[in-house]
């Protein structure tokens, strides 16, 4: 993969391109990103500590990205591409109030998204 564009707001990553994702305020884990299977990853979270943050990572690509209506497949706690079973990321649900994501698999270039549950 080529160059990576990365914007992190109120968050911290254990490694440069993947691994554990932390809330930048309370340092609890909010997710885990697999290093080598995403072309892009956007994750917005509201932590149980009250703070919100986001991770936005994008590898440059010339491939055509297709929005998929399919749901990600859940294998244990890992969300995987339903087309090729590539493991993509994990959400640490117990530490966060709500979240949304958009992730593109770098095997099939399908993009999967989930919008945040509305605050009521
Ligand atoms: Zn927090
Ligand atoms: Zn895929």
C-alpha cells in the first residue's frame, strides 16, 4: 500500500496504521483496527467518559470503490468483509455510548458504513 492520510481527533493509536484505538481523554480502548485489510477507515465514537473523537485513515488508491449495502460479518468480536472474510476491525462496545463507521476493504474495494444511532 502507498501513502496513508490520517486525521485523528481526540484519540490515540497504539501503532501508526492499526492495532488498538484509544479515547484521547480517558485512554480506554474504543476499537481495534486490522493493519493490512482496509483501504479507508473512518470511525467516530462517543466514549462513556462523555468525550467524542474520530479516526480517519485513508490509503491512496486508483481503484473504484463501490458502496455496499451488505452488513459486515461478525466473527467473534471482529467485523469482517462479507465478500472475502477479510477481518477489518473491532468495536469495544462496552466502553462507548455510540459510534459510526465507514470502512473500505482493500481486497474487493467495497465500502461498508453504519450511521450513528440517534440520541433520543
Ligand atoms: Zn473516554
Ligand atoms: Zn472485501
